[in-house]
C-alpha cells in the first residue's frame, strides 16, 4: 500500500512541475503586439516632432525614442542601431 501512495506523490509532483513550467513559459513569451502602440499616441508624437520622419536617420530615431517612448539616450541609441538606423 505504501508504494501506491508514493506513486501518487510522484504524479502530483509531476503535475506541479508541468504547471509551473507552463506558467514560467507563458510569462516569458511576449504578448501579441507588445511593441505596438494601440492608442496611436507614439505616431502622433512622431508627427509633432518631424513632418518627414525617417526611422533610418539615427538622430531622428533617437529623438523620437526619447520624446515619444520615454527612453534614455543609451537604450534609444542601441534600439535605433538594432533597427538599422545610421
């Protein structure tokens, strides 16, 4: 009989491990459109700053990042470089 209860404990541990793994995985996956601006406020901010915005122009990209996305110089510069701005 004691072997049966041990098997139940092992099954329960397996289930808990699976649930915790699923929760950890779900917290790591980005939400759909997490970088998307749902309200359009970033686009409006960009239009106010630059009538002809060029995201490949690093100065413009960094300025928009700082002003419209509440970034700081270091992270905005890196983000713009990764997006292909020069």
